[in-house]
């Protein structure tokens, strides 16, 4: 793992040096497209929609009138690229809608203070954005919608179901770190060993010799964040590949974690008002997610089915094609068939 990280950081530094000393046409490293892929507001060829004042990177597959499955990526600040195995749900007549959340992936970036000024209401910003995405793709009032959240996306999906309990017909959740903030911080501590964190801090300091981003220099901060990704033997992400993502959203991640720490955000608020089914997945190889933790996190849900996916870790519930096709997807199809 350490060798893997050092190789990544060395490559990052080498890339930066090449860019710094070979650009003779006046380009700078923080210009769009030089360090990280362009966002939808910078590249008109990317598929997008505009909702609630934000341009979002989004794609939809399958029949427009089919039951909508809406995968929600992790992070905060990730992107939906690693969730693309969900696309094969169209084979079952479903409408699969992907989007990168505000400030994440290839979606439009915003300054940190645009989140900070909302205080604890920053979660409503994310819920209302999801509400607008659903409204955009829902063609009929009676068209069913199922949220499929992974990690942070599962926290977002839970909070959404609490705020808009009648807007969705199904909830599929994959290892939310926690719902109340103390559980979130507890999970983060247990899923990241001191050794891993020390390596991250050392690598961040090493990169700062070559590149240092100010608060809203998104290209630089996103680049650094992506370079610090690594395998994690605790959560079982042994097959982690940085190439499985397009671009990280460092600013939105920082803003949401700051809000969580300051306001003790509660993603379980109102969830008792959601009456639909909940399908909850957790993984065999995630050492920070034992049976006892899965039972604790699921205590807030009604109409629950809890499923442990064997042979994989945190991301593998969806990214491992064998686990997806043979364990995860069949459970999803069963849930949708019962709606």
C-alpha cells in the first residue's frame, strides 16, 4: 500500500514538473483541462442538465417511462464513474440516471463560502438538488423512483427520504458511514488507520513542494485530492484503481465535513416518515463494518432487508462485476419487482 502511494505521489510530482517546465505557450497549471478534466461548464461536449443554478454532469439510459434507478456516488466529492456497473439494470427495463453532485466529479464548481453561508442548511442544498434531478427525469407523476446510494451517497439518500418521504418508492443503501455525526466520525476513524493517515499527510506535504492550492483553486485542489487516493486494507478496497474516477471535488468535500463537525449533521432526520422498503448492503471484507455496526446503522429504518455481500470490500458491492451480477443486482431486481 505504501509503495503504491509513493509511486502515485512520485508520478504526480513528475507530471507537475513536466508541466511547469515544458509549457511555453503561456498556459498555467490551474487552467481548465491542464491538471484535471474540464467540468461541464468548461466543456460543452459533456452531457449535462442545469438545475437549481448548477450545471450537473449527468447521463440517463433505458426507457424514459421505466422505473427510475438513481445511483448516488460517494465522497462527498466523488463521481459516478465507479458506479457504471449499474447501467446494466437497463436490461431489466429500468431507467438508470447518473449524475455528479454539485461541486463533484465533472459538475460545476462553486466557492467554499457558497456552502458555508448556508450553515446546517447545506444538506438541504444537496437534497433539493436531488429533488430537482428527479423532477427533470420523471416523465409521469406516478413513475416510480428508487435511490441507490453508496457510502456518502447512502447518507444523502437517507436524508432525502427523510425530507421527501413520499417522493421515492425504494431505498437501496450501500455502507453509509453513519447517519448521526458521531457515528460518521467514529466510522472514519476506524476505517482509516494512523499509518494510512500519516502517509496521506506526508504525501500532501511532499506535493506542496510543487503545488499549493488556495481555498477555491479547484483544479489544483482536485488534482491533489485524486493523487492522494490509495488502497485501504481496512475497508477491503484492495482492488482500488484511481482510474475508476474522473475527478475529485475537494472543496465540496471540505465544506460538507466542516458543516458536519460544526453542526453535528443528522442524516436520519425524518426517516421515520418514509414507509417504503429499504435494501441495505454491507460487505464481508470491510473490517470497519462488522455485523454489529450494520445492525446499529440500520436501526433507524423500517421495512428493512439487510444483505452481506461476500468476497468484496466497501466499493466492491458495486464495482466488482461478479459480486454485482451474482449478489447485489439480483437483490435489487427482487426489491423493484415487489414495489
